[in-house]
C-alpha cells in the first residue's frame, strides 16, 4: 500500500497550499462516503487526503442576501434538519434525503455528491435547477461557478489543481416558487437513480409559469439542464398540453446508457413520465407558496 | 508504510489514545486497538449499518470515518448502552420480542434506533422503517425488529 498522508488544516488557505504542493494524487475529504469507500475498494490510491472539516465555518448553513449559503462540509442530515432551508427549497431536500441511509447522510455532503461527478447524484439536479453557485477557492483566487459546470464527465470535474469548493450560494426565492426532485429506482430506499428529474418554477399571481428550470439526472454523462423543457412550461399553467410537451422535450434530451439498472429505452421513456410528475409537484408547491 | 497518527478520542465517556495508520477506520480503531468489539463490520463500505456508532451526537457508519478524523471526537458505541448493569429499554425489548437471531446486525440497529427514539420516542412504524433502512439484517425479516423498537419507544415515552 503506498504512503498516505492525512492533513486536517485549520484554514482554507492552508488547504489550498497542501493541495497545490501535493506530489501524488490528492483528495479533499469531507464526508468520506465516496472517498473512503473508493479507497477501501482500491479504486483510488491517494497520496494525500485533506480533511476540510476542521476549517472554521465549513459546516455552516446561513441565510444570506435573501438566499442561503451552505458550507462545503455541511452534512446531509444538517441540511435536512434546517427548517428555513427545507421550507424554501423542498426540491433540494427531496434530493438530499435520497442520498443513502441516515448514517451515510450523517457524513455525506452535497459537495462530495457533486464532486464525485456521478451522473446519478441525487442532490445535483435540484441544485442545478435552483441556480446554485459553487464558491471555488484555489491558488489563483476565488470564483463562483454554476453547479452544472462542475462535473464534466463521470468522475471528472472542472476544478483545477489546488481548487476546492468552499460553499454554495442559493439565490433569494421569489414568491410563488416551488421545486421538486424525484427519481426512479427499483427499490424505495438505498438505491441509485436510474432516472432523476428536478423542476424549479416561479408563477405569477394567476398561476402562469414565468420562469422554469428543468434538470435531468442519470440519463447522460453529466446532469443536464434542458432549456427546451423549461420552454415547454413557461407561459402555461402547467396543464396537460404543457406537460406533454415537457415529457417529449425531456425524453428527447436524454443520451442514456444501457446498464444493469436500466435500458436506454426505459430511461428515455421514464424521463418523460417522471418529468410530468415532478413538474406537477413543483407546481403544487409553488401554488402553496404564495 | 504510512506514518502513524496519534489519535485521542472519547468512547462512552472514557478517554482513549492510540496510534493509527491513516487508512485505518474508526471501526478498526474500536475493534482492533481499543478491543471494543461490540461494533461489527459487515461490508466496510457504508452499506449495511452494522458498524453504526454515534460521533459527536450524530449517527455514523464507523467504517466510513478514518482514524485520524476521529481525533478529539466523542464516540458512543453499543458498549455504552446498558447503564450500571441495567439494559436499555431497546435491549430489553429486543430480548423479549426476538428482535435478533444471529445478532450481528443488532449492535448497529440498537445504536441507530436509540438515535431516533432519543429525539422521537413516538416515531411511528413508517418513520422507524425509513430510519433503519440503512441497517441490513439477514435473519429476522425486520418485522420483529420494528415491533421491538416501537415497544421500546412506548416505554421510553412513559419514562
Ligand atoms: S460495516 Fe460499515 S456500513 Fe457495513
Ligand atoms: S439477526 Fe442476523 S443479521 Fe440480523
């Protein structure tokens, strides 16, 4: 077994320094529910692990500029227990709740869910439809990156050497807004998405959709944000005609693989079916959120 | 060989220290270094829940925590559940109501169930089933486990 060095720096600047200076493969460690498992299964052999949980404020969840800031090390359980966040972004909570068991969520973070870059990651589609920005810190300074631009292909991200996500920013929520996420899995719990869909809507007083974002998970190498799906909903009351258009646009956007969890055909059709259900749920929530 | 890390942690209120390689997990520390073998290893990949412990008050798979991460943390395991020789209501109900057969899943299930009942003794069957979804049992078919947890909740509510 190669040498492994473990560091738990007390500041972001030190974390960046360690990552920049790393000679072999380096990994950021937050919840460890992917990193430790991949080490255990000999899928990765890092030379350096940088645990970010000792950096002050990395686990914070705070209200900011009418929205929220979620620290990179906040666990899934901490997110699910945050009442104001649950009320504002129930679709994100739908996704986070599906990440593994209670004991896994006690450690797992949405940051790891994103950076592990699995196309089936449950928290990613609703973060994408929320318009979340990842605050990236690295040797060349800081930048805000839309979450959909972080994963580039399965297991790969756009983060450069020495860069890490410090937190996420969720925007302020206009009233009459609602979001939802659902996935299809053969089992109810403890499974990995075969298809996942997130929808985020804003309505006017009459219930007409004025803004929409729709994201698809597990049907392409990365989570897809699909403007054609949004266009099917905008200007409608999310009626049957709009839902039919949405389903067609969602199915058309899929570029799925065949694997043990589902065939291409199943995923394409399932995405359309699920998109309808999720849009209806998001619509109900937006109506209730006046 | 990787450098060894000095780890000091509290387990069930007692302080422990050990030297651990960074690939070692908290589960390895508990079982192999501290000889607290009540916590079990089923899968070592976060799937079965047999290794469930509390870390700083949070239900956690100890197989997913690296030893150096445990530095300064407060851990509670199955060994701390009975107090002064008195079984916890959960343990008592598991015995009375056949909540176990081979018993390998039992410590993890007891720790996980206690984490739920401590904050919600009146959790209903659905909540208990979802809460324990990460604890696999090869033997019982789960039903007796769920009944025993519900009965323990009843008793804890009354207490
Ligand atoms: S041994 Fe940790 S979850 Fe199975
Ligand atoms: S009693 Fe044997 S695994 Fe649960």
